[in-house]
């Protein structure tokens, strides 16, 4: 009976080449996967053009101070699929609103952002039926009260079970 003795396998340059190519292929594949995931999420942009935004800062600050001098108070409610906003003058009377726009901005994903145009439901109050998804939201409200510039209100809220917490 004859037995065959297997020859020891020799580690050649082709083996080393295969190992290096495999290693770098894995690194490149992981980098591409992370880059695609990053590009599908938040862009990181807060403003389109930071220089122009910095030039408009003093004007926005003056508008904010003029708005604060009015003494008006806004109240946002999100409950049971109803988004409501009420704006009251300093004396407690409803402010003379002609329109309200509410933007729900997700802090991490721009694709989740929504803009709602509320409808008048009572003097000084606007509402709209809309189910807001649970999570953290930055809510920006533009209320047209005939001031020349919209009355702007913004707040960061947590919505859980369809209501602001």
C-alpha cells in the first residue's frame, strides 16, 4: 500500500496580495457604508449661508426686541391629533391673527420636517388636525398679526403619546 504525503503549502506572494486586497476591500466597504448612512441623515447645516446670516443678526435682534416689547404670549398645544396655537395680547385679549404657520423640525433628520398651515378656530386661536409623531421636535411658529413681520415663536418640545410632555 502506498500512502501519499501531502506537501506543505507554501505561503507565496499571491497569498499576501489576497490578504492585503481583502483587508482594504473591507475597510473601503465599511467607509462607503458609513458615508451613505451619513449622507441620508442630517446635513449639519443650520443656515444656508453663515456670512449672510451673521449680517442679518442685528436686524433679527431688533425684531425680536420689538416683539418682546408687545408683551404678547403664545400657547401651543398638541393633544389627541389636534395642533392648536393661541396668541394673547398683554391684557389677555386674543391677538388679531390672520394666519398661523407651524413648522415641526426634527433635530436630526430634515426628512422628518413638516409645515402646517393652521385654520382659525376661535378669536386669536388657530388649529389643525394632524397626528405628530412622538419624539423631540423644534417647533417654529409664524403668526401673521398685521405687524409687518410675522410674530415668531419657537420652542423645543418632547411629544409622547401624541401630546407635548
